[in-house]
C-alpha cells in the first residue's frame, strides 16, 4: 500500500461492513446490534456502522451529535456523568437513556423530561471475565444491585423503566462464557422485572466481545446463537472493539535504528500519542514491515538484520513504546511499520497534544 503521508491510519469500510454482517449472522433472533462509538469516532467509521448495524451506542454529547449526523435509526446513551444539556439533547434526539443512578432519575424529572429508560445495574457478581471489569466490583457505573429496590419502587413521574443495562466486561475472548452471561442477564432481568412490576422490554448486555492484540484470536461467536431471547424482549448488544479493530491499521516510518545497552530500537515518526493502546495496556503490539527500497540520501542507510527490535515513538519519554523485542529479518531506516488491529481504541484514546506533533493522516478505503 502506498502512503501519501505518514504516519497514517487506514480504515477499511468494507471490513467494517463485513464484520458487522458476520456478527449479525451469529446473533439469536430478537437481538439488536449497536456500535459503541467510543471505540472509533471517525465520521466515516460511525456512518458506515450506523447503517451496517441497527444503530449506535454513545456516551457523550459529542458522540450523540455524531450519531445524529450519521443518521442512526437507533441511539442508546450511556455514561455516569451526563450533563443536563446532554440529557435534554438525548431525549430530544429520541435516544434511549441508560440511567446510572437515582440522582440521574431525579435530574431528568427536574428538567421536565419524559422518557422510557433502562436502569444500569452494577450486579453483585457476574461469571464472565475480560480486560476490564465494569460490574461485580466497585466502579462508578450503574446502581449497586443491593440498592436497586429503593430505586425501582420510587420512579419519578414522567419516567418509565422498560429494562436494564448490564454491561459487565470489556474484551472477553471466551464465547461460551459470554453466551452464558447473556442467558443469565435475560433470566436475572425477567426475575427482577417480575419482582418490581416492570413491563420488561429491553435487556441491554453492553459490549465485551473481544479480540486479541498479540495473536490472531477473536471471540468464538458460534456460542451466541444458542442464547434464547424470550418473545416480547429485545436483547441489545453494543460491541465497539470487535466491530472496528480489524478494519484499522496504523502505519509509521522508521526514522532511525540504534542499539543502546544491548537493545535495538526502531525509532518511528509516530508513537503512543497516535496509538496509545499498547502502552496503556502494557503489551507489545505486533507489526509487519512494508519495505521501501528507495533511498536518495547522500549518507549510509541504517539497517539491522536477524535481531529483535523495540518499536518506539518520537516522544521524549521512555514509555513511548509500541512493541518490545519483535524479531526482524531485515529492517532499514525509511521502511514502514504497519500495526494491524488498530481500528478500535487507537487514535481516539491517545494523548494527541503531548509535544504538539502533527496528527496522522487518515485514509478511508
């Protein structure tokens, strides 16, 4: 692939659409598929997945505006610190609100807003694991399950609870465990709705469908088809990473090659201010080499062969590391390193303004 400008992100809309179609085929009937915009908010990505999926999951006023601009048929708004302006905008846009606390219910009523809402619940325990636990542990997300009764027995006028939001983990690779979590979420929601006299319509199980960044592994979707969604209930899934990761690549040029204290470094024009995920999660992100044979400089070209290299960035910090110890047969200054599975939580979570380097180019296929 030829690049007009480096560093660059490349987003492939065909892969976005194909991934959404593959996931749809694996889901049980009466399941709604939404894309979690937080994974990648590039307008082209959001627009593509708004139409390839049933709608979008958003967590801020900015993401809500993106979803409206993308023409999403269905929007769900979550997040623990919604402002009054965001609450009003969400209701105006027809978005379904996942309410995080009793106080948020009171704020909605105080604004004179009427809406059907889901209550986000931090359950006491969940039998599913991933990279980040959202429930079953102290977090700021949702209503503590032990406090749920006091919330459900005193809903302010103008608001109607139609379901529960039970997002539990991020990046789970165990398909069988995730299917069991969905089945348990449905059963728990039906029992809780019965206990408190709620007309249950929605069970939102959030995202959490995982991909590995160090291997080619991805969650096995085959187990999801075995989940039975009762008639009259809509199961909502809101993956972000699974839908977007494989559709993105990050490419950066090798500016220098050097060996210090026994380690060889490929110094890139780019780094964690563009692609922060490896540093944030503490893993080495694999790369492939795109050789560039042209070399028109009047001085020798740095080159290493048959050795392990650390791919590091241009920032003035030793933590600007994308990969440690990946073996290369041959690598030269001027070659390009391409990092796959960079379509989710790449640019969007990175500290763009640190050192004020230029942003990467964005190439949409």
